[in-house]
C-alpha cells in the first residue's frame, strides 16, 4: 500500500517503484510525459493531486517536481538512464528487477553525493533539472501573444502545413489560426489551431470550447501550449464520438523547435550541447 503525504501528494520515495513499473509497462523506455501519465494511472492519482503546483513561479506541478527527484535518485542507483532527447529508459540492471528498496536507493545516492559533490540538502531544483528546456520555456512564455502566434505559424509551415494564417485578432471564438496539412502530396486536411502561452495546465473546458468553435469548419483541431494538459483534458481531446483534437504540450513544442532548428542549435562533439538563440526569439 502506498502512503501519500503532504495533501495526499506522493513523495519521491513513494514514486520510485511506480516509476519502474511505468517504464516496464511502456516497454522499457518513455518520455517524461509518458512516464508521468503512466505513473498517474498506476497510482490512481486524481486530477486534484496532479494539478497542485510546486510553486507559483515554476511551471511544474508538485508531482512533476517529485518525479524529477525520483529520476535523479534512480539514475544514481543505476536502474534508469536518459538520452539527450529526453527519453528515459531502464538499464540492463533495471530490466532485471521488479522493485527497489526506496530507502536503500536514497542512502546509496546520498553517499555518492557526499563523496563527489555538495551535500544533498544543498542541491537545488535547478542543479537537478535546470536544462535548456527551462531556459527556452521562460523565453517562450515571455514572448508577446502576437510573436508567439507568428512562431506557431512558422513552426507549422516548417512541419509541412501550407496556407497557414493567424486569425487570433479576429476574436474568432478562441481560434488563433488555420492551415492545410498535406500528406504525401495526395491527401490534405484543414486544421484550426489555438495557442496557449502560459505555465499552467489546459483543462477540459478549453478543449470543449475549442471543439465547439471548430466543428464543421475544419477536419482537425490542434492546441499548442507552453504548459501541460491535465489528464482530464487529454481524455476529452480523445473522447469517443467527438472530433479528435491533437495536443502539443510544452515539452513536445520544445522538442519540435529543436528538431527544426528554430532558435535552437545543437552542437555535437563528445556530447550534445543545445544552444538557445535568445535574439532569434526576441525578433519574432
């Protein structure tokens, strides 16, 4: 039985074995978003638990923050590893086990820290998880609404859309733009999109409102946010009998910008280094 603490939010110790089980259920690897969703399913976490913010100024929820610590501890223990593309996977050792002793993992990791670096109580969130993604998300959120819509327009064009128009100023019931996606030069889909530039989570209400605005006017809907989508919003976007809406959260958005080289450069020597061109985003 898992004991929840602090307003019924699981601790990073509580999350260790569910994370291992989640990775096994995902076939041995997964993105941070996939792992978070699977852990939530395994632990039957409620929407309220998943929505509690870690702090007002940070974009992570308390669960996401504690999962970051969980990844750090399990990586130090040698049962999971991560790639430069943000994919986490079980190591060969991790594939051989079903559970760990969370207290043993904590003891092992803290001993490592004492031998190599600062005491564990001096480690900040930034030391663990502050990456190019954190810097980039701050830049995206600070963009003006118009600039962010233009960035979205460029992103969609680079991804194969044609006739992409930004219509956000028209007050068109929450629709910020539209375009046509061509597949293989044979099929085309009319797509309407909405941009949400904030740190919080998109809830089902936004999905329903957007669907109501696009029904009968487009083949597909697309919502792009710098934040996240609640589990209920994800379910609403895929609800049977309703037009499906595709969702791009902040993590996926940053991955796409990196893939397309839009303001994000990658240099590979011994390891991959990601460089953000701050000026590129300022001049959008």
